[in-house]
C-alpha cells in the first residue's frame, strides 16, 4: 500500500497482484489543523510583608525618620539597615525583618511615624516568613485598554516661542531645582539641621554628593543664590521682626509630654548642704597615684551612696501603679537602675546605670563615661534609656547652687546636685577652715513618700558622702 497524489488531492492506492483500486480521501474541516501543545511556567508565589514600627523603648510612642537606606524597587537582605530614626532620646537604625524587594515606602525623610504603623512593604517569597502580620497581596495591574484606530493623525503639541513677541508677557522662572536622584534626600543630620535653620526645602537643592546627596556646600550655594535673586525690599526706619513657628524636636516633644504628666504629682522638696572635703581628698589621692591613673568622678560616689541608702529605704525605688484609679498600688523594684541626667547636643537625656548595688564605684565611673560618650554621639540605645528607677541630676556641672528637680512619672524620687562652692567653716576644734560644700535637693512623690522618710533617706546619703569610709562597710 502507498499514498500517491492525484489531481492535486490525496488518494490511497491499494496494490495487489490482481487489481488496482484508487480511493479518494475526503478532507474534513474538523481535522485540518491539530492544536499545538505548549508549555508554560507557573508564576512564583510572592506576597507583601509590612515592616511594622515596633516599640523602641519605654514611653516612646513615635520616632522621626532621618534617612532611608533603600528606595522603592531595591532589593533588601534580611537584617540589613532599612532606615535611620531619631526618637526623643536616641538615634539608631531599623533593620529589615524580611528579605525581598521594597515595593513601597510609606513615609519620607523627616516624617514622624507612630509606633504600630507600617514603615514599608516588602515583597517576599510566600511561605518563607511566619505570618507575624497580615500578608498583603499585590494589586493586579489593570489590563491595557485596546488601541482604537484614529481617524486623524495625532499632532504633537509644540511649544511656541514667546521670546521677542510683543504683547506676550514673559514669566520669570522660580529658583527651584529638582534633585536628579532619589538619594538626594539622604542628607546627614548636620545638613538637615542647617536646612531647618535656613528654612530651605531639601527637594529644592541640587546635591553634588554621591548619588546626588545634598551636602553643606550645596545648601550654602543655594541660599546664596536665593538671597541674591530675592527682590530688594524697601528700607524702613524701624526693622520688622516676624514671628516664626518652629516645630519641637523629638526630645523636646517627649519632654513636653513627660513634664505635663509630672504636673499631676504633688512634689515634696527637701534640701541640705553636704561637706565633701573627704571625698575630694580621696579623689586627689587616686588621681596622683601613677600606678592607678583612674578618674573617679564625684558623681560616681553620689550614685553609689544613693544605692546604699535605697537598701534601707526601698520605698524611694518604687513605682506608683494607677492603672486602677480606685485601688492604686506600689510596685517595689529590687534593682537600683539609677538614671543620670546628661546634657547632649540633642538635648537632655537620662540613661541609667543598671543594677548599681552589684557594681563597685570604679565600675559606676566607667559606666558613666561610656553612657556620656554615646550620648554625645547620639548612639544611646533604647536599652540604655529604659528601666530607670530613680534619677540623679548633676546640674552643678553647668551652674546653679540650688535646684528643684521634677519627678519622672515612673519614679517617686529624684536628686538634684548643685555647684560646689568653697566657704569658711568651723572644724570639730572650733577653728575656721576651708570647706567644700554642695547642695543636695530632693523631690519626692508626696502621695506615697512622707517628709520623715525622705529626710532619713537624705541623711543616709549625707553620711556616706561626708564619711566615705562608712561606705566600705556595705560595699559588696
């Protein structure tokens, strides 16, 4: 049997030894074409995860974004820095909890973000991370509309020149430049402070740094050009000074809220003068020892003395719990986490030294130095700032003999140390001698602390300061 072509069609020829018959094969429309079988890859399973701003410390309810380290569409690895933030007390980085593609940034630089809000959305591989927050499905892109044939060709809009045309007013261009890169807004805190001082929008400054970042020189160049282009103002005999509204810094905002809550606490004030001649002599002896050139500050002795006094009067280390206004109670705290008020470029911050009762005076001095260095650099962590039980404020380093310190709402007492002064005093023999005196000013929550308890606590601290050898009996 064989297949032959006859008159342009297909025929089946059956050959045999006796006869030959040709059978035509009829074409059927149903079998003209056989559909081709194709293969396609299934789309990868992806979903969106929202990076939520978690609680960054005790009492902190919002932070300010300083700069983003990523942009939309960029790939981010897990635990790599996402952005830099500034809270009311510290500057730190927020790391990414997920690895994937950054799809959306919900906030921009300088924006204030409340805790619990989503910072950004990251596209991650489905099932790779636990469902710790709701997974957002990507919104499908709308189908493109069919292109309708146009009956007439579309003419591109052309801009007619107006220069030199009589009667056509010329519009003066404003001095505004748009940064060529998204990274232009990633300026340092120093540059951002200059922008606020000079009232300049960073989006109007053309950055010349890496990836278009705005530098100090760019800001100064912009201000010089802006001021030179400003129209001359008519001179007046009396200079006019306009009032300017300035936003509170994050630290000032937190101070405003904390001190407002402190007004609900009835303060009991107690002040006394202490003679610190013996501690001064001891510190000089330690400083002059060439074998042990350690610097032990006066504040180190004060903090250790406060901790020793708290062993006898633990009420001053407690916390008032008013969650149930009808039945307030005291929370007794076993560890002495003594806060130290520090003056930093960012403002007043109060980190605390953890578990002072288990530390030596030398260890307390080392911890003060560590916290002070981090505070000046703006690198204190939320752990350094949270968990305080009582505060010591050494305002005497700046000035002022007397002070009335304000209690923090989570504490019941605070000590303010004034400036040391040298005055003539009588010694035990009745002879006039030189004495170094310093004022200790206490504030206590008079709802739970009575005057007698506060006085006894202050006298115990005075005993340790004026006779530091008594401190040795209780040191561990």
